[in-house]
C-alpha cells in the first residue's frame, strides 16, 4: 500500500471514530439514567448527597450510589446503594424500570409511604434493604415473584398486616428480617418451602397463632427469632430435626408445653 493510500485510510478511520463518538454523545443520558432521575423526583435530599446526578451525563455510572456493569455492549445499573444519606420522600415505582437491578439499598433513611407493588417487577433483584425507615402498609405479596431474592430486610419500619403466604415462593431466600414493625396475623405455612433460609427474625411485632409444623422444611435454618409477639401453643418438635439451627429466640410469647427432646439447639431463649 502506498503512503498516500495509507494516509487516506488512517484519516478516514479517524473521521469515522469521531462521527461515532459524536453520535453517541448526541444521544444524551441513557434510559437507566432517565429512570433514576424520575426516581429522584420523589426524594428530598436535604444534604445534596445526590448532587452529582447530572442529566447532562451520558450514563449514571459515575453517580453517587450507582454501580454499573456491562450487558453485552451497554452499561446498565445493577446496584443502587443510598444507605444512610438522610433521604426522605417516597420509594418511586420507577425504580424497577432498571431491568438489570440486583441490589437495592435505601436503608437508614426516612422514606415513608407504602412499599410499591411494582417492586415485584424487579425480576433480577437479589438483595433488598428497606430497613430503618418509616414505611407503612402491608408487605406486598408480589415480593413472592422475585425468584432470585436472597436477602430481604424490612426491620424497624411501621409495616402492618400479615406476612404474605407468597413469601414461600422465594426459593432463593437466605435471610428474612422484619423485626420491630406492626406485623400481625399468623406465620405463613409456606415458610416450610424455604429450603435455603438461614435467618428468620420477626421479633417485636404482633404475630399470633402458633408456629406451623411446616417449619421443619427449613432445613438450612440457623437463627429463628420470634421474641415479643403474641404466639402460643406448643413449640413444634420439628425444630429438633433442623441440624443447622443454633439459636431459637422465643421469649416474650405465650408458649406452653415442653421443649422438644429431639432438640440439639445450642441456644434457646
């Protein structure tokens, strides 16, 4: 190839790269960024922690609290961590327009209102931390749609009503924490479906009835906390069949009968 032709090819390639970059830049903020800005409209950010959420950016991947990953040739938001930012307002349903979101953490803030039912559309969600806020209303049954959800923390809110039976659909669930709320009603029998569950903590609520014998299906259970509720009846002997269970916290209830002889639990209180 002659020098003149080589020079022409190099020049053409350079122009092509510049054109591609200009086209990309002209597209503006990507869809995930737009969804986050919509989410932000419902938030009061007293100390401007989210001040670098700039609509002029091409992606939100440099924004505070936002983490991205590559999905083929596109950067997508897979994690949103707004923990302890003194935020208030409502949790907008637009958050689940982030179709690649696996972690959502808005814990230790002052969010109010209901947990939006649209949270059930966050189909890839693995960890959901809503604890230490002021959420009200019932735990949405649509959470049972989240087949990848492993960690669900709802503690220290003002949630009411029963734990939905749909919780038993969460085949990946490892940890369910919802202590210090206003939860009432019986424990769902579907708990026995949760073979991977290790930690279940719902103390300081108004849960009533008895512990269902189906608890014996939670073969991975290590910690089971029900202190300070309104439960009664016998302690199911199925607890004694849970070889991984080390802590069973039942004080502050109205249980009767005997501790099952089969029990090899390290700590019972």
